[in-house]
């Protein structure tokens, strides 16, 4: 990235929604909005069960439902503090290492010193909400196609 105005994001990847009960939320989104589950997994490192719901029938952007695995998880704490609802906005990036370096150069604080594993073996990091207008912004580099 050569200039502070060079774009970092390539797309809106997903909107993360904290929910108490993943099965109940999936049923609600299917019944009410006609969304389908594109992917589902448990991410113990992040402390969540999650489902990526497709709005269009294929590909991002998704609605990501996030349910806590334990009462100590970040999502459980979010639910205790704020109740169910939008927890984060995720943007796709081509190279998360380059994106993280550019954001740090622009004065943004990231939650992790190095990217971590996200959904479907993606690589992720987050911009601190205090630096992003009160929004938890996730950076997502998709896993290489196999």
C-alpha cells in the first residue's frame, strides 16, 4: 500500500450477529428471511459455534450467527452486556498481513499481534472499536482454494 488513501478492503464479507441459541436463530432466519446455511462450524479458539447464512444463495456477503461455547467467551460477554444483535462488521482483504501493517501505519489498534484462524480456515484480525467509530471491524483473508 503506497498511500494512506489506498483501499484496504476488497468486499463486505459478513455481518456478525451474536445469538444465545444457534439452532433457534438459524430456524428464525430461515423461516423469516428465507436464508440458508452456507457453512457451519465450531471454532473453539474463538469460543463460538457459528453459521454463515447466505442472503443471495452463494458467496459473501453473509450473515454470521455466533453463539457462545462457554459463559466466559467473548460472545457470551457481549450477550450479557448488550443482548443479541450485531456484534461486528467484517471486510474481506487480499493479504491480511499487508492490511494489518497498513492499518497500524494509519494509527489503528488491532486486537491481535498476528492474525488468527477464523471461519473455514480464513485468517482474521480485528480493529479495536475505539479506533473504528465504535464498530468492531473484522478483517478476513479467505483460505486458499484447494
